[in-house]
C-alpha cells in the first residue's frame, strides 16, 4: 500500500519515528489504524447500549 501525504504531514510522521516513539513509519501507521479501530468499536458499543 502506498499513500501520499502533504509535506507537513510527512515531516510530522518522520519526526515521530526519529523521536523514538515508533521504530518505523509503518509502525506509526499501524498504530493509527489500531486506534481508529478501537475508537469505532467504542462508538458501536455506545450505540448498542443506547438502544437497550
């Protein structure tokens, strides 16, 4: 998978990796996807609870 980012976002991602927070750009994006999945699962859970 290839993605295109504006230069400002690319710099930000590279800074995150350089800071040691992530070992690679791939790891950074995997974490973003995991967090998004978790957030969406929580949203679904809230909707299900409201319907009960």
